[in-house]
């Protein structure tokens, strides 16, 4: 079965461009968000907006949620006028939000008890890639259901990773975010240490871009965000704090020591306490610099119009 009609719940910084790319790919998309401003942004191009989740799901082949946390997903599914009230047994529910694996498992179990199908497909990368349709999609579930969603995934991303049975996507995303978010804090510390030790930031970038240390944030997020003087949220400090907390929860349940992760969480807590929760998570860098007593102005800024984009793989 090829899905053509999609209900898309959650039209925020990530969800809006994802839904827009589905429309561009020729899907009929009915959107819904509890925030009126988000609905207005999607509706601006003549796109369809539903009054409730239940209304959005009527007649949909795929029902997608891209929401901040598990309570929002559960409310969208099982709350008053929820998706589960009107979803067809032939439809596939796809959660693309980042939530705890056990929450994914519980939701999948409840849907199965109602005769409904689920694919767990959180995404990697940020709002920058969401706009380009270049997300990494961590799909897990029944292979037939993933195949039903494949064309939609290809409209939103350029790499689809098969993560096995439902729940595998959430587990892979938690591990991925644990590393990525922890390395973000470490990058801020490394650049601050370089500057405090008398090494120019330009030199530090030249050295570490040539090693494994620089193959992550220094080649991608920092040059595209904080080092351009841009802290508009691609991935918010608040969401980084939430996702790292999820990873620490998983680690605690598995009795795995995660010293840097625990320390990094405190760095994000400090950033939030300083009013930076709504900024891009590279705002950790100026926070670490401030704590080190360095000047407010970062003495290096990417000025080239060239975008750093290591994700330009062919469509999957």
C-alpha cells in the first residue's frame, strides 16, 4: 500500500518543515497543533488544518506525531478527541518524537490492543536538515508498515536506518543523542580551554577538524550556529536538556556509569538557569566562556556564506 493522505500532529520547529516537505512531495497533509500560531504558519500556503487530532486522523493512511515529549504523544493519541478514536485499522501511526524507549513500548502495546499499528521513527539531525528534507530517520516496526511509510520518509529525509522491531528507533535515538549532546558540552569546554591557554580559536578549529575530535560539532553545528552569531533554535537548550535526561534515565536503569553525560546535564541546567533555554543548544559555548571569565564577544566568527553540510547523501 502506498500512503497518500497524512495526518501530521505537531507543527513546531521540526514538525512544520517536515509537514511542508510532505506537501511538496505530493501528499495530502492535514495538520494539527495546539498552538494557533503553528497552525497559522502551516495554513498560510492554503494547507489543511484540523480542529482536533481526531479530525486530522479521519481517512489518513499515515498518522505522524512530532511532539516535545511522551505526555504530549499520549494526549494526542488517547486524550479527548484523540487520534485513536478515528484512526483506521489500516492506517499506520508513526511517532517521530524523541521519548523514552519504555514509553514507546507502552504506547505500541496499547495501540496493538486496539488493533492499531505503529512505527517508531525518531529523527536525527536538526531543523536545518528538516528544512532541506535531509533528516536521518531511525525507523523501527513491522517491515510492511515501514514500507508503507517509505515514500513519506523519503520526502522528509535522505537516510533511513532500519532499527528493527518497534522501539529500536527510540533506543538508537537515545544513544545517538547521548553522544551528540554530551559532545556539544565538551566542544564548548575545549574551545574555551584553547582560548584561555592562549591558542586562537581559528588554530583550534584547524587542528581538531583534522581529527576525530572535530568531525562532529566543530564541522557542523558550531560553524552553522554559534560561530555565526546565530543562536536561533535549531535544537533548543531545553530539548537538549530533556533528551540528555532521557539518556541518563536509560543508563541508570541499565546500571551503566555515564560520568560525562551527568556532568553535561548540569551544563545544560546552568544554561537554562541563565535564560538560554529557548536558544540553540550551541549556546552552551558562551555559557562555558562566561563561567571562565572570558569576554562576552566570541573572538572568532564564521563569515563565509558557505554552509557546512556533511549530510548531502543521495535520497534513500
